[in-house]
C-alpha cells in the first residue's frame, strides 16, 4: 500500500472515530407510561390517554398510551444533574395543541409556548386552534406538522367550532437542537403563557416522548487519532510533492 493510500485509510479511521465520539447521548427520556418521572415537576398537569392523537408522529416515535396534559399558565420544570462532559444539548418531544388555543390576535389573544434552558429563552411561539381570524406565529419545519385544526378528542367540536386540535413533532424544531451547553446540570422549563390563558376545559397542551440528549466532548484517544491522521496526510502530501519535484 502506498503512503498516499495509507494516509487515506488513517484519515478514514480518524473520521469514523470522531464521528462515533460525537454521537448524541440520551440523558433523559420518558413516554409517561409509568407516570411522572423523577426530575420533572409538573404542577397541576397530569398524565392522560392520548385519545385521537394516537399514531401521529414518525415511525417508531408516535403518540401512544399516555401523555402529559398541561393546563395553560402551568409551569413544567425538568431538572437534570450529573450530565457527562458535553458541548451541546438537544431537546425533543411530540407536542399536542389541545382545544381552543387563541394564538396571536384579538381577545382572548396570547397563548404562547415558552421554553427556557437555564433561564434563557430558547423558544416562544403562539398556537391557535380556535377562530380562523386568530394568528398562529409558529410555523413547523418540513415534516413537523402532524395535524392541524382537526378533532382529536378531549373537549371536541361538539362543544363548539373552536375546539379543534393540532400536533407537532418538536424533534424536528431546529431551535431546540444543538444548544450550546457545557454545565453538569440543566434546567428546562415549559409554559403556555399569555393573556389568553383559560381553564383546562377550554384549552390545554400536551407532550409525549420527552427526550434530552447531549453531544459529548471527544475522548482524548479520538483527539490523538485525529492528530495522527492529520500528520500522516501531511507527510503523504510532502512526499508526493517531493516526488513530483515541486
């Protein structure tokens, strides 16, 4: 094998090693089938059957069984500790927008889902299921809208035309992916807030398959392999240029 191809093989091995070391590590995951997990403070929210949301989502990651149903104005807090050394944190879940959320518009305007990481706002958008004149600021990425203003159970349109539901795949929401984070602890909060807050029978939201992952810091062995690969490639280039009389 020539030096050139040896260098290529080393570089390939280096890339594979670094790729493996950078794979996301799941540090929290719940599908709510066993109730409320440790570390998650939910206020007056409670688990409930997913009703008509069942089956919505990507293959292998759909609404099923139980989800956490949250009244508007109710804070949900996830506290994580003992995180491994990492450079980024990512968050994903299936989001259910239930009944007459009012979006951004005229009274009773203001149903905004706000998500924070360690006190910093990372996401805030309004959701609207009720009247057509109300504005929803959230625009889902490609593939992220699972259902829009249809009856998926709960209060339902039998109680009036405003009681429809929507569903979204927040694993595809880019603002929740690759958040810069290095601390060994993390606090995430979720709150549907604003002047449009009403009781559970009028509007609410839910989550299923809540998951948090981190991107680990590369191991020293991977860094060393990268250095060796770069050195080999440099030597190969030098010898090639030398052989060509450059």
